[in-house]
């Protein structure tokens, strides 16, 4: 997360823009995590192994 160095109060627009950036980063991270879980399930399925998350 990028933190602003300025001490002055943020406007409502600046607060919303900062929140939007944080939410986009979180969304990207969650998508990558979901992809990794799906790849692991596919890999274990192809190898005939049982997934530990069942």
C-alpha cells in the first residue's frame, strides 16, 4: 500500500482514490491466489492424488 507523506487532511476524492487503488490491488492478489488454487487442484487431479483441501 502506498502511503502519502503529506500530513494535511485528504479530500473526499483523494480518500476514495486511495481506497480504489487498495481495492484494485487486493482484487488482483485474490485473483492470483484463486488461480494458484485452481492450478494446484488441476495438477493433483491429473496426477491422481487427492487434494488436501477436500
